[in-house]
């Protein structure tokens, strides 16, 4: 696993001068105010939930629609000034930048610098510095509304829409599953797509990814630094438990991770994250209507049925969507590159930990 020189340089700038990004963003917004006002943020689409449940697959599929645009791998280098950076790239694109290769996860997904990627977390961490700090609460509700950040994020998205000539913003942001009420206050017409996965196979995938990223981090310290800067703490040497509710599940996960018991630790995270989401949706009818839960198993086995429902939920189902769904559905299948090989004791622990939340999600 390699971290490109440009990404290392951008990371060093962000880490060494944390005030610089927001300052540049405000300058760009001031210069482009008329352009921003012509591209209001309407019905943004957020794909969120635990990693390894199909979020990238959904992101890439929705991103193929001409009405949407998302952050791309190349955007990280100048993330805070999306309009100027895209203007510059459009006039100085190197032919080698479009090279395609399998991403570090080893999951058959091939990407280039033009592929959509999750970078919004960088902005959130700057304005909510307690995020991902061990033993600090992760859920954000309506009372956590920050008017300064709200304005900056609205402007940021508008500039991205203006630079790309698209009317709808799309983002994969896994941790946003813990922030749905706040996001609904910031963007009342937002649409949320939350992929879920049967816990045994989901935990197995998380354990596998943790092994891959941990090995990469041990071989290259820059990998670990990059994951920290982009807010990617799901796995690797710097993996962190998500503190939700009274923190019981997170504290137990931290202890399990410390003992090398990754499977039950991830199972506790699975149960806590989706339990909180379901509790929130049970309390708020309007939020429930804005959230679509997509079962990974059905997405893989019946994409021709699931994808139209996803596009309909996102107000994107049209002639273009029908065509791309037909093309995309033929490429989707369940993973065949690893097997879940837990011993009976570990399997029982995962099932016991996740049983109640799994039942609420329709997994028996």
C-alpha cells in the first residue's frame, strides 16, 4: 500500500497548519459568492454506515448518474478549495493520473484518481475536534449544530457542484450514520442510504480489512498518518471504537481490541451503531422517511431489484438510471475472495452480541 507524494504533501500541510484550510475556504467562498448562490445545495445524498457493507458499491453506482457528483481521490490534495482545485486540474491534467488499479482493500474494486471517495470527514474533524478521540462521544444531534461549519459546508458543496456542473451532491461518509439528526437539520431535504450486512460475514470482512491495513501500517508509517488525516479509523493500527450511548459497548470493544480479540470488538460496534440508528428512526417519523436501509445480501443477489429502489429513494430514477442500472447490475455479485472461518466459540459470541439488533434489521 502506497501513499502518493501529492497526498503526503497535502497531509503535511493540513497537519502542520490546521488554520490554513478553513482560511483558504473562506477566501475562495468570498471570491465566488455569486457562483455559490447559483448552486444551492438541494437533496444531498449521504451513503453512511459501517465500513464493509457495500457503501463504496452504492457510492460508485449513484455517482454514475450525471445529476450527481462526489469528492474524488484527487480532491484530497486541495480539499478545502474545491472550485479552484478543479479549475486547475481541468487545465493541467497529467495523462498518468487516470491509471486504474485495485484499491488497497483487496476487494475487486478498481479505482483511479477520478473515482469517488470519502473525504468530507476531514472537514468535520476540524470543526468537531472531539470526533475519533478515544472515549469521547461520537453521536451528533440537533443541539450540536454549528452555524459557522454549516455555512462552510454548504459553501463547500456549492463550489463542488459549480466546478463539476452537477445539481446534486453525493457523499460516502460512514460515520454520518451517527449524525443523521444533525445532518437533517443542516440539510432538511437530505437523503440517506444506509447499507447493512449480516453480522457474521460483516465482522469477518472487518477483521480481514483490519489485518490488511495493520500490516500496511507496520510497513509504512505514512499509511497510518494518512488514515488519521482523512478520518479513517475503522481498521488498521489506529482503529478506534465508536463511543455511543452510555459507552458500554465502546469500552468493551476497546478492551477486546487491546487483547487482540477483534471479532467480538467489531460485533459490539456493529450492534451499537445500528441500534442507535434504529432508535433514532423509531423516534422521528420524518427522519425514517429520509433513510433507506439496504441489505448487502440483497444488493449482491438481486441488484436489478434493489438498485431501482435506491435510485427512487434518492429521487434519481429516470431513463438514465434505468440504463446504468441495467449495465451495473450485471457486474455485482457477492464476494468470493475470502471465507468466514471463525471457530464455534467466536461465532457464538458474535451471534449473541448482535442478536437483538440483527433481529430489528430482519436478520434471524
